[in-house]
């Protein structure tokens, strides 16, 4: 794949994740995003956290993940979502369980939007 196609693909994923984050804020009153710019920054940090930190956490918590039949992954996703909310001004989540729910909704909306865009 040519370099410009990879860059465009990355930008498209970033925009899809930004729109998904805005949708989560619209659907869930426990999540607040102040602006589109805030959503852009938060989506970029969520993508970075999922690419870099999440694999390390999954590996470190593998015994807990196996014991819970994979359900501990939801805890990891919620922690990453909550962590990004703490880092970005204007992006707020009310608490841990709200972050777990928001990360599930975010994943579903991003998946749906990605499938619509790739058609």
C-alpha cells in the first residue's frame, strides 16, 4: 500500500473514532466532550493507548483474563478510557463503571461506523 494511502487510512480511522466518541457523549449522560477539538485529541490518545499500553496491560493481566474468561478485558478498556478522560481537559467520565460502559459503546459505534465507511 502506498504511503499516502496509509496516511489517509489512518486519518479516516481517527475521524471515525472521533465521531464515535462524540456519539458516546450524546448517548451517555455520564460522558461529556466539550468540543470537536477535544474529541479529536481524546480519540488520538485513545488510539495511542490502545496501540501501545493495552497490549502490555493484556499481557500483564493474562492470568486474571483467563480466570474471568476474557471479561477482564472490559476492565482494561474501561481503565484506558478513564485514563484518557483524566488526561484531556474537556473530556469527562463520571466513574469507572461508566468508563467501562462507555468503552463498550465506543467500540460498538466505532465498529459500526467503520463498517459503513469501508463499503
